């Protein structure tokens, strides 16, 4: 395990992707994805280090294994599989067999810049899947794995093996591994201020009063 210790996992688990996204905005780090969300009700929050899969179109060069298998084999317990399919929504790139293999390897979940299928199986397995959408069309003959554990582009975000992935009901963010402590510390400060603001409102202060007290509009610059 790298920077993502058990203690760090516990700190991140108390934060939302909104807190982490705001922290990265404040630190001028591009880390929030767009259009990727949980694929079924009660899909769990995920926190883990990235094991990446880069896909490409199928053609005359053939793959030696089904896409995703190498990533599952390379992953350690607690990791998150990150699939770069360029945002394509016309073909599946993750399903029930892969989810089963990942679940029994102890992998925390998968995030996909593309589509998933077999969501009934994923839900029964209680294996978290975050993707752009779902589709029944198979990957076979359409796409293949180009590389495993390389730098990828995920919804416009650079993701490298070992970067930290967090997914919850709001979305998915990627935190550069070398700036993890800095981002989490900033997110904790933002979260603490937001809790204080809500407590003041619940205690009787007006929203305008709270806005003025905390300089809400410029909170990320403070």
C-alpha cells in the first residue's frame, strides 16, 4: 500500500466527493470526472488506489486475453479498477464475470468512462460499479484491451496507477498520489466550515447572515 493507509481511508470516508473536488479546485488540481455515477441503488462508496485499463477498437491486432482480466490479476485488495473507454456509450466494457472476479479478489469497485452491463449480477454481488451508462451490447469484436496499469485519460482527467479514486452518490474524483495528504487536509477544512455554517443556520441565523460571516462565495480562496 502506498499513501492510502488505513488511517487515510478513514479520513477520506468522512468526506464527500464534493469536499474533495472543492479542495482540488482550491489547490488548482484537475481531478473531478463528469457524467460518471453509480449504476444501481445502494451502490457503496468506493475508496482505493487505481489499477488502470486502457481500451481501444478491436481490429487485426488481437488481444491475448479478455479486457479487464489483467487488471484484476494485477490488483491488490482494496484497489479500484479504472477503465478508460473514451466515454463510449455504444458498447459494454465491464460485466458480471469481471465483477465476480474482482469481488473475490477483494477489489473495492470499478469506475468506467463508458458502459457496464449485467448490473443485476453486480448488485447481487454487492460489487460497486460506477459508469456513464449501461448497455447490453458485448465488447467482443468491438473493443479490446490496449494496456494495463498505464496512464489514462478518464473523462478529461489524467489518472495514473496508484492515484486515489473516490466514488460516492455525487460522482467520482481522482486524487494524485503525491498530493493526497494536501488534498485531504484541505477537504477536511472545507467540510468543517460547511458543518459550522449549517449548525449556525439550524441555530437560527439567516442564510444571509451565515453567508456574510463565512464569506461563502470566496470560501475556496481562504
